[in-house]
């Protein structure tokens, strides 16, 4: 997927598991958290990303609705790797 930032939006050539291009709106909650909000086809996606412990760890929660039904809830815990 190719993507770029334009203002407070992430412009994507393709969404996840789709050939549809589109826009994700980005909201900054505070200096460590942002929210991506996307919709394409019948999907509405809300992704919260929070950086913790001096930005060495990332916690993400992703909610995905298909139509009006919550279909997928994901929790990710990621570690920053410096090479």
C-alpha cells in the first residue's frame, strides 16, 4: 500500500484487503495518542494508537464495523526495535 499525509488526513492508494483508495482522518488526542478514522465499502474503522514509556512501546486498539455491526476488535502491543 502506498500512502501519504496531507494535513490531518492519511491518503491511501488501497485500503486493507481492498482495491479501494480513500482517506483516513487523523485526530491528535495528546502528545502520545492519535486516532485514525476510516470508512470504505461497508466498513467503518476506528484505530487508537498510543505511544508509552518514552515512545518505546506502542499500544493499538482497532474497532471494525461492517454495516452497523461490530465485527472485529484488535489489541496490539508493539515494541520499538532499534537496529
